[in-house]
C-alpha cells in the first residue's frame, strides 16, 4: 500500500538528492553517518542507548512490549525503497541515525548568510540558538509517545494498533536524530541536553515537556487521530522550516524525518476519515438525516459529526499555539541567522529570502476589533508559518467533507478563526468565537459547550473505546481501511499479542 495520500507525496520527495548513502545495519546503531569512524561519539550514543531503552520500557506503549508488531524499518534513505516490513518486538526495533544524502555545494538559502556555503559545523555565534531549536524539536518526539502510551489497550483494530506503534517507534527514531546532533556537535552541553530529553515527562507538574500541547492528555483514539492530523502537521511545518537550515546536518536530519512524518499525517487523516465514514453509513442505515440528532446517532455506536467538529476545534487551537507569538524577535533571529527558513523556502518567489525591507500582514486585536497590520516580515515569520499551516490543514478537511456530502448529509467540518481558544500570541486573553466574533466572558461561557468538547462528550467517546483485537475486525465507530499495510489482506495479523 502507498501509505501517503497524493497531498503528502511531496513530504516523501523531500529526501531526494543526487546520490544516496546506504544504512549500515550491521552496527550496534544502524546509521548512514559512518559512526564507526567516530569512536567517541559511538561510545556516547552506546551509553545513551540503554537509558533510552529504559525510558521506552517505562513510558512507551503500555502492555505491548512483548507483542510482535508488523513494523517498517528504514534500510536506506532512497525514496524508492527505504523501508523493510516485518514482525518485531518494539524494544528490539532498530532505531538509528539517518540523514538525507548530502547535497554537494549546498548553500544557505535564507537570512544574512544567504548564498554562503552551508555550515558543516556549528557556527559559534549561533551555538545557543541552534541548540535550543534542536532541543525543542527533540522534546516533542518522546512527549507524543508518552501521551499515547495507554492507547493500545483500547485499539479499535489490530490495523490501527499497528499504525499507533509505527508512529511511536518513528517518534523514537526522531528523538535519536536530534540526540545525534546534540551529542556530536555540542559536547558536554549536548550530552546533558540528551539526558534531559529522557527525564522530562508529558504532563508532569515538576518536569513537564517544553511545549504546552505535548503536556495535554491523549485519552482516546479520536484524540490520537486528531493529534496525528493536526499536531503532527505542526511537526511537518517545523521540520520543513528546519530542513532549510544553513546548518547542514540539521537540514539533512529533518529532510529524512519528513518522509516518516508523512505516515503520521496519513494515520490522522484516514483515521478521522474512517470515523466520518462509519458515522455517515450508520446514519443512512438508520434513516437519520439530521446530523444534530445527537442521542439517536450516539445510540448507533458512532461519533456524531458536531462532536467531531468540537474535537477538531480543540486540537486545531491547541496546535496553533505551538507556532508561538505571531510577532517574535526569536523567530526573526532564527531566520536572519540562517538556522531556520520558511515553509518551502526554496520555492518561494518574489522576495530576496532575506526580508530586510519586506512586510507581512498580521491580524491583531486593537481597541476591541480586528485590525490587519503590516509588520516587518522578519518579525512575523511565525505568523507566516501559522498561515501556511492553516492552509495545509484544509486538504484533509475537504476530503472529510466530500465523504459527508457523498453520504447526503448536510454538514461541513470547518476550521475555526485563527484566534479561537488561543493561549499564546496576538489573541491571548481575548474570547473569539469560531466564526470570528470578539466575545465577552459571558458570551464565551454561554457558547463554549457548543464549540469545544465538554465532559459529557468525552465520557461518550470514552464509552466507545472498547478494544477490538480480533483479526480483520473493527470497532463500530470506525470503518475498515480501503487497503492493508504493504498490501496485506484484510484479516492480516498486524500485531501478535501474547
């Protein structure tokens, strides 16, 4: 099976280059960075490895460490065949260090150093900022594994369980990618940061993960699908921006990570899509055309469409906060220094990729009303990336709506106003409805239950989360996939549970 919809193929194409470097699978840490020639680095990573495995066993998928899972493992970075499928126990998965092939003669694509040779070593004047960018990206990877560790017990099918575990092991490999950069290029500071990545815990009060969305609970599978569609899409945008980095090892790491990230987006889009499909089919079978006939629809054992909208509203708003303040001096410096570009930087036309005299439109709240202001483009880098993210989200939403329309049901899933339910940035402290109205606290309190999932909604979703672990069977609330992983038959045993 091709695991990426057409709209995600561009992510896989991000690793294309003039030549490919084979992964060395016979070493203790599979890699294509010639670890064997750097004994000091190899020893450091071999010391970190057992600590990583201890973290994985403590905080990875609970109850399934001994299950044999049909996983894909990278055996090369050539996009024509970079994955090997087979059953493996997750603690035995071959995590390693994989970089997209080096592009000879690559230059820095943006900022004040545009056109200069890409850095192969850390530029001293940007050491602290670069380390912070790598640490923040690295921290998101184990965080999502921790958020999802209980979901195997309520998997709606073995197919979905396998997809969850594939996402988990790849998030683990993405952690390895960032740890490699920290340990190789940042000495003692990097080793300490690598250790700290294993010590923070999602949602822990005393030592939480760095970004707020990665301390939220993922209590059910609908949350997981929303997370992998909306929040992992933030990961795609951030990785794409870091793939433009003038620090070449970071760029190469992120270009290959984008290939794996495409699968996570696939899991999210198709997971929500199959939920929509099951709901529409059940409604039509029962002769229900009103999508707001909540009790009748829920009695069918499916998720009503307005609840899907409220869940999407929550996950979109929380994810948008990950982009930080729309106007940001840190964002400006990351771009100006050449450490981080914009989404699809190399393909952007009409500017000099330095933005010294450019402006960008940012929406703000001034004196109780929305105002579009022209802000220096350097300082509004985050706003530009957020706008790109919102546009990128729409493709999957359109496909969900097409399925609803095809079923003859009058309902559309929409994106809320970018200021809805925001805790960070220009809209922090303002109450804004999904359709873009500035509200009083009283108006917000009266409408929030219509816009965000409430306790009763979450209790209902929880009631659906009953495991369905028989081969070829699926829970009532989700439709089967159209094709199996790697063209496997419908009754394939994706996870062999003891």
